[in-house]
C-alpha cells in the first residue's frame, strides 16, 4: 500500500533526514516491509539492502529468533530505570560482552547509541585522571579522517577539516590530530608510519588523557583500512607515556572485519572499548562502553561515582534483543560467511580499478569500497542502483557495500554487478 501523498508531503516539508537539507531534500523511498536482505518499497519494488541499514542488520531483517526475543521481553516489561534497579537481560548482556571481549575488559556501561558510548569513553578517561591525581590530562589525541559520532564530545575527535563537523570547530574542544595512517594491511611495516603520531604523544603526554581511534578500519571518515601494526605501536606508545587507549568499534565490532573485534587483527587490548550498531542486529538502538578494572577503579577512586546516567540506559527490550543477536552470531558460521563476502568483493570489484574515474578499490571482511576521483551525486547514483534492484548509500567519493552476513552469493553478485554498472557509467 502506497503512502498517501499528504504523508509524503509532510515528510518532505517537516521531517529532517540524516545529512539532508529541508529546503532542498534528497529523495526518500518509503519502505513498507523488510525481510532477510530485502527491502520492499511501498510501490511494490524490492531491493537488496547492501548497507545492512548503516552496517547494523548483520542477521538480516525480520529474523524469527530476534523477533521472539523482542516479543517475549515486551510482554514482561519494555523498560525500567537502571538507577537503583537491575534486570536479567542487562546482566546477561554484561556477561556476554565481558566473555567475548579481551580479558582485561571487565566493566560494562550500557548506553543509548554509538555516539553516546564514545561520549562515555571520553568522560571515563577524563574522570580517571582526576581520580588518580592528574587532572591536567584533559586532551585527546587521534588521527585525521576519523569519525566517532555526531554529539559534541564525539565531534571533537572527528576529522576537524575534511569531516562532517567542520561547521562546529570553533565551539568544540581543541584536540590533537596526527596524520591518518596511510600504511595499508598489505604493505610492509615501517616505523616511519607512526613517527608523526609518536612525536605528538611525546610532546603532549602531560596533557593527553587518551588516544581514541577506530582500529584497522576508518569508517564514515573515508572507509580506509590500515596496518594492524599501527595499533601495536600505539599501544606501546600509550603505555610508555601513561596515556589511556580507547578503541571505537561501533562500526567494526561483531565480526564486520573478519575478526569478532577489529583489535584482534593486532592482538592488542584497549583500556576502553566502544561497541554498538550490530549489537542488537539492527533491531534497537543500544551500545556499550567497556573498561578495564584499572580504569574503573581510577574513575571511582575516593568513593567517586561515574557522572553519567541516561534515562534509557540498559533498556530491557534492547538488552534482550542484543542477547539474542549475540547468541545468533556466535552460533552461526559467521567467519566463513564474512570470508566469502570478502573473497567475492576482491574478485568482483578489483577490475574497476582500471577505470579512469576510479581512484582506489579495497575490501576487508564484509566491507567493499570503490573510491572515485570525483564526488558522487547521491540522488543520481541511488536512483541508478535502485533501478538495478540494489540499495546502497554512497557518500563523498565513495560507493561501498557492507551487507548483512547472511546475504546469499546470488544476491551479493547482484550488489557488485550493480556497483560495477553504475561506476562504468560515471
């Protein structure tokens, strides 16, 4: 059933969509239902979702196991405050997160969204240094072309020039930025790749509370992949200079890169870990900030409490679905599925590198990227992809896919075939 025109008009005139102008909005396509990896538009057209709804719907839509978990929990209670109360879904989720992450990560703060989990991580780092008697350590060091969310603290550690938040730079805390790591996973390692970062942490170590970055994959800042040794060297530098290390795995966690968490590529552990997006399989908004015992004790020294407590923290409905999603992931052959997706991306997208309009082609895990030399016109590219029966959301110079892990090979072929035909016409 198609949306009434009055509803379409209201959407166009009154509803803000992400990164879209109200006065000159991009086209939107009403969705009436979703199942597996397919979206059904209200006019009856079906498209393969190669984006996993911004990377979170790893099991596909309308999954019976996740549906059952949500229905069962909502019959018991959909929400109860976490201040002074607790409940089984939150406890079980905490157990799962502690059990599946690196051993030193022991303490879980459940948050509303990925951006908020980053805010919590930054606040943990600042409060830790106050707790251990070094209150002057108030700045953060990161790398260029990173992205950590849209809230104010998170924006301050996103790329200050080429990122999405340059409009707000005069209002944000001034953080420290090293050049982005340009050494790819396939390159031979050289310590020169981290020399600029090393110089900054050496010079400002007395001011730096923590280093924050996305391990191995820079997501919305440019979909770039870098050498795992960068993380190993960073861990060494943070330890040497008494600086905390925060990994933002909102986009990469829960198997996206071929490892359960991207830090496993480097076999290093952060002091604070942020996870989100796929944690509920795309059903509910939920994220978590997980800290080591050292950080937790520093934050709570001298009977201090951690100063954060969102209303919907540890929402039981979201926690119940997250538990079901993690169970589903760990019981599935997710590694072979992701490996198969990566292999297909390597084969299907690599020939596009020869085109004059293409700057680079790269893939890692269930991430396939075609970087163009010029910026793409989002509305035109999306319309062309929809005509091919595929849903992707390009941005800047990037046409990329991050599909659900359950996507069948035939569907995956349709996604990359559509990408190839669209790129060949540019």
